[in-house]
């Protein structure tokens, strides 16, 4: 198996008979040094199908498993191993060194009852205008779930995209992260200072496990699609060895989660001459109701006698429409006008039509120019639907929540925002 010397560091504070008071940080290696475009279900359950390329660390407390994944909106992290009371996750979102820029995350994660996790998050910023240890005002959008089964605890974390801090997941993006855990009976969490301990990974579209002499790659025409669209591309298998490469068969199919949603292509036995490349096209139409998330196609080259070369190639299914509300900043005074916008983004290759229904509290009756509007949004475009808010002298000052219901065919979504009425 080919191995790239890129990994992740995890430092454990071990407890129990015969365990040292503190274990030094050790580097553990992802076999590929890459995190695949594939989003797990953040449910606190370790599923090896969702976490393919993992690092394993043997410690006196037992074996810990660490994983990472990504899609266009989140980066995902896994920690699974002997029971721990809490964990700390350090993320250098751009892999440019700890406390270098505004992309340094520190998340303390404490599992509680019912699979919930209490999260305390900080972002450290080392910009010249801000002291090195000062907290950035950026908001951390983090989801986490945990479970405990037969003495092993699983922790899954999803960290949302944040352009302000440089957390912008995309193929080729470098990143570094590290976990620390506090075991039962201990008071501290290690590592307390992650600088010099984090090592990097690269976010990737493809993940390959193949013997020496075999190079596999897959190009997909469009890796972000919506339900009803096709996923198509070409698989390339190159024999870089000196001898012919016979194979017993070749299969392209979907990973287990989407195995029933995509085509299964099977080819008979063959051989690839030294220095030559096999090219195989593939296409599958997704159902209209394909689940949202990042998944993988799997190409398997059967080399006989139980040997295989495997490539996983990620693709992402997006919502047909993405909706957000832009209520504006700061207070709006009586007699002033504020434009509250509902922005609809079309991820599909077809134009979409629909309606936006605005819901405002009774205190704002008569303050909007209209309560509903229609929209049309072009493929890969955005439509901006604006509602004009003009408080009158009888409108009470305060903060009010607005809601907007967006409907287009079978798509329905409600978004919200708050406006501040001044005196």
C-alpha cells in the first residue's frame, strides 16, 4: 500500500494502574494523508463506511480512531476510543500554523446525557491589530453528537464553513487538527498547547488504496449536483509497472449509503500493458428525491487471490434551492425605510419559480409594503426578493423576528431573521 507521511497528532492524558501521569503527543498517520469529500451523519455513531481513511493510535488506555471528512458546507471530525470525560479539538483551518491568522479553532466538547454534547468554542486570531491570544468575534457554528457503548465513546463533530476565518472546505485545501482527551479521574486535558503538534491533511475528491505499480484516478464532470441530475465521469487506471497487469474484473458502483441510487457497472477480466492506461466512462442519473449530502462512487479493480485496488470518488447532492434572509444591520427608525431581502439560490440546471410569504409579528402590521411575492431564479443564479419595511410613529421600539416561507414545487423552506426598531 502506498503511504504518504502526513498525519494528525493526538495527545492523551492517561489514567489508571500502570499508566503514566501524562503521555507525550505522538504522530499518527492517515494512510493517504487526505480527507475525502464525503459527509457522515453526525449522530455520534462510528460507521466505518462513512469514515474510510482513519488514523489509529495505540496507547496504554487502548486504541483510538481519528477521522476527517468534508463537503462544501462543513468539515467533519471523528474521535472513537476508550471512554473519556471530555475532549478538546484544535483546528488550523488553513494549515498555515497555529496562531497564524484568524483561523485557529479551539473547541471543548463535553458529552452529556442523550447523546448531546456541550460545546465551548473559541477562535484565536493573530492579526497585527489583535493580540495573539485575543478571541475573534466570529461566531462558531458547530454540531456534535456522542455515544458510549461497551466502554468505547464515539464523538462526531461538524464545523460549519466560515469565510471570515478561512474555513472554506474545497478540494486541495490544506488543514491541520488535533484532538486531546481527558480520561475519567483526570483534571487536565492534553495537549494544553497544540503548537508544534498539529500536522496536516489535504481535502480531496478522490481516495485511493492500491498496490505499487497501479495509479487510479476519476474525473467527475460536476461533483455538486441536485436530485434528478446525472453524475458522470471517467475512471483511469494506469499500469506504472514493468509487467502486464491482469485483472479479474472491474466494477464501478456506489458506496453502501447510495448503492441502490446509482448504477452498477461491471466489466469482465482483462489486462493493462506496462505504461498503458485503461479509461472507462461512467454515468448514473440520481433520483429526484436523492438525499442531500456528500457520498462516494467506488471503483474496484479485482486483481485476483483476494487482492484489490480501490478508488473512492466523492460527489455532493445539494438542495435544489438554498434560502437565506438578509434583514439588515442596526436599528431602523420611524419614517425610515429598510429593505428586508430573501435570497434564493438555485443549485439546479433548470430555472425555478416560486413564492415567498413573509410572516411578521402583529406589532409590525401595516409596516411592510406587501406580504408575499413571486420569484424566478435562473440555473446556478440567485433571486433577491425584497420587502420594504417602514415603521410608523406608533410602532413600538424593540427587536422583532421575521419569518419567510419559500415554496417552489415540492421544495418548502422557512427562514428567519430579526429587525431592530429604534425610537
